[in-house]
C-alpha cells in the first residue's frame, strides 16, 4: 500500500514443483550475484501438505446494559450482546462489542428514540426506534461508522428497517441469536436481547413481547392438531371396517332365510 515497504531476506522459493522435488537449477537475484559465496542447493522432497482446518467459531459477545435518561428519569433501556459482521471484498470481519469499553448516549422523544454506542474503534452505532400506528414500536433505523483492522473507515445506514416490533408499554425480548440485516455488507447478530425504548416506568422493563424464535408455545397447536387429525383418521377407518362386517353378515342371513 501507499506507505508500506516490505523487506525480505534468505528467500528460496519455487512456485511450480514437479514430482514433489525442488529443482537444482536456481536464479539468483542481483544482490546475490555480487556475493562471493554461493550456497549449494540440495534437492529435497517437499513434505505432504497439511490439511487445512476450519477456523474456530467466533465466541459470543458479552451482554451489555444500556440506558438513556431525560428529565423524567430513564426513558430507554436495552441489554444485549452485539456482534458486528462486515463484508468487504468477500472477506468477513467479525467484531464483538465489549460493553466494558463502550460508551452510550441517546435521546427520547414522543415518536422516536435513539441509542448511540461508541468506542475506540466505533465512531457511532445508532439504533433508532419509532412509533407506528400509535400503539406499537419497532427498530426503524441503524447507522454505523467504524474503523476496520486495516485502518479503513466503514460506514453504512438503513432507515427502512422493521425489527423488534412490540406494543407500546411493553418490552421486546429475544434470547436466541437474531440477525439484523442492515445492508449487504453489514449485519448485526444480537444475543439475549431485551429493549424498551418508550414508556419506561421506575427504571424497570415492562412485560416482554417475545420473538418467534423464543416462543415454543406455537408447537402446542401443531401437536394438538396433529393428534386430532390422527384420531379422526382412526375413527373413520374403524367405522368403514365395522360397516363392511355388518354388510357381510346381513347378506348371509338373507340367503339363509330364502332357503
């Protein structure tokens, strides 16, 4: 790159190898041609390639607690583990947010609420909530600007999201891992999420609206429906078998009477 200079020494390389044996012919660089000592090259057999291993999965982030205050006290509460995924040139960078080194601010209004996180490598990570239909809230917008490992600045925004939908006066909760797709190059994974951006009372969460990933009660109607369907099928089969036997016995009795 612009200000990067790489220095090499003791280089011995062969890019194309036949039959696993290093060639005895060599091409010397100009710096070595001025040297009086030439190290002889001994043919060696290359070792078998080591099988590549799958990199270990990124560990889950720590759970952080965040809040925003106004003149009336706490107006926004959130607790969650955050994992940022940035894709550039088909390379994915995964960053876990450390709540111990992350600052947070925000603001609350009648129709919108903002939670902003920032740290040494994150200029800002904004979560913007909004009210819809006068009785529900949802995550409407995410904005981010951050430094990557290579020193470049990554920025993106999306103000047309629809996540974390719940009634006003309640909180939204999702314990399992959930993915927020902000753009094709940026996603956020949340863990053990709970958030309430409006109508916080006495600094405590209200009754939670659980996400579908956590809601196991949906299995109950499915199981009951399957059981009832199986019972109906058994009854129908038993009824048909019973009718067939009754019909066969009636025919026999009729023939006996005719005789």
